[in-house]
C-alpha cells in the first residue's frame, strides 16, 4: 500500500509540475484526471454547446494526444518511481455546459464510451494500474431498467476494449449517480462481470452514505479492490474535506487495508482544494503518514 494524490486537486498546475511536486512531497502514486491540458483528447468540447454533440464525430476518429506528451509523462513517472491510475471524472471536459455529461446513461453516450476507450489507451501506454470511472446521473425520462441496459451495454464495450489492452477497469460507486453504493454495484455485477472489472472504493463516499463500518466493507470487497480514494467527509453530505475536518476515523480503515493485503494506491481526492493545492497535498500527506505510523503501517516505496 502506498499514498497517492489525484491531480483534480492540482487543477491550476501543469500536469508535469504536479507530478514533480507530489514526488517531492513523498507520494508514490498519482491519479491522473484527464482534463483540459492534462492528456486531454483533442477537440474534447470544441467550444460547442451540448445540442451540437450529436453531430460530432467519435473521439477515437481524432488524432490521439501527442505521443511526446505521453512519452514524457511515462519517463517522468519512472524517474520519480511513481505508479499511476487514470481517472475520468473531469467536470466539463466533454460538455462545457453540463457537468460530467454525457455519461453511459445518456442518449449521447457514444462520446463517453469513446472517451473511456481513449482513457484505456493512455493507461496502456503509461502502464497505469487501472482506469477508474462511474455510471453517471440519470437525467433523462427513462426507467431504471432502461438506464441499466444502457450502462451495461456501454460498460461491456469498454471492458472488451480494455481486455484487449490488458487494462483493468475500476468502477466507482458515486453518491447521486445510478450506481451510488457498493450495494448498487453488486446489482450491476448480477448483470455484467469480467475478469478486468474491479472496484474503486472511496472512503468518504462510504461514510457519507452510511456504508459502515467501513472496515467491514473493505473486507467484503477486498478480492475486487483495485483503487482507493481517501478524504474526510460528514455523514449525509457529499463534500470532500481536508483530513480532520470531517467525522471519519482513519486508523481502522488503514489497518484493514493492510490486513486484507491491499497493495495498490490510497489516493487523496481533494478536488475542491486546487486553490491551495501544494499546501493541501502536504497537509494530507503528513496526516496520513502520521496515521499510518500510529498503527505501525509501513508505506511501500515501490
């Protein structure tokens, strides 16, 4: 187990500067949120309104991100001895007007599917541990059953594509979305499963939605766990907080991750702290390092 940081908490930084900053602090992993200026697909939004997206060609028909950028990032990660995951939750990358749209639930979901394939390609090139994504919010007047049909069809296409690239897909239950809890994720697994379909577990989301005790949830899902997000949070309020500002008791959670043999990254996700990015990243690292020391957990340097 090692500590990492999500670049959505360093949104005002150049991606390469962010990686070097995190390595200097002591993080051994980086969760790369693809966004404008950060491995972004060409013409992601093209400045067009939402109504124009149906006429846009698929993202995969566009030239890929500049090879030199990916090669440079891979070299930097190797130099800094940092592992990575690819995150796909940028708010306005595909639609400049509606956050996170289109999703796998949308009528215009082809654009999201192509984006996920694009993310898989980047993960394969960088040797990332996984690509992490979620279902999306159901905004259209269709039934849950119809929404699940859309989700399963899109997910199956992405999983098949990722399998060809030997890339793991880590699905994240997200508050307010169709798949919002691990219980809903279990419902999804009844309809679709694959050797490369794993789980992103967000500690704050579990607390927010009352999926407790959190150590029990970790034990339940340990065999499928591929990615962990961590931050502080309050019950019933989906707001990512700096450690110590919420209600979560972290030592039992960290101890359980070690007990179940989790060897991946524990990635800090403070997506609203970019205004104080370097300070927030340092505070988070010091907090978690102290908590791990207190429960006698040795951080991996691999």
